[in-house]
C-alpha cells in the first residue's frame, strides 16, 4: 500500500516541506505576516535553530528588523493544541536567546501577541504592521 504524503513550498526556507498540521499553521501565519502585517519576506526565517542553555531548539518563525536583529518570535502549534501558559513559556524561553520585542503564539484557530513591557510581556490587542513595529522607540 502506497503512502501518499503532501508537500508545501516554504517561501522562507525556499524548499518543499512535508505538510503536517503544524506546518500548515506555520505557512498560514507566514502569509498573515506577509500580507496582513506587511513583513517583507526577506525579514522572516522559519525553523530558526536556537541554543537555550545546553538545549537545542527551533523557533517556528523569527521576524527581523532592518538591522537584522530579531524583532518577533512566533510559536506555531497544531490546531488541536490549546494555547496554554506552557506555550507562552516556550516562546519566552526562546526569547532568552533572541531578545525580541514581540512574541506570538498561534494554533491557526487562535492567535495571541505580546509586547515586551518592563521585565515581562503584555498582551497586544491589535497587531501593528511591521513598519510600525520597527519604528517604535
């Protein structure tokens, strides 16, 4: 019996990747960033390797500012995964290495954005476009 697998083109990695439920969410959110928040494609990367302490991780999507500094980290989950504090904590863990201004978590059904505020992160009601993000003091 032949197993049929679907593939999707990842414009950020510039290659076809297996279309898993999480990958579907990642590709959808890349289009949200590109079309909705007007993030230039060359200012995003997917599956970014990170080292947090002794452990290796991969951030789903990282958005950069004009100086190529990380601006946002996006953690994508399958649609059936609840966006819990554990998911937020995962993105915050990545931030120890990235030092971003924005954290986004999404499962394709719900999306939450947080902005650095003092020592922590505060919920963002309406996501700013990329140009506004990079111009904020």
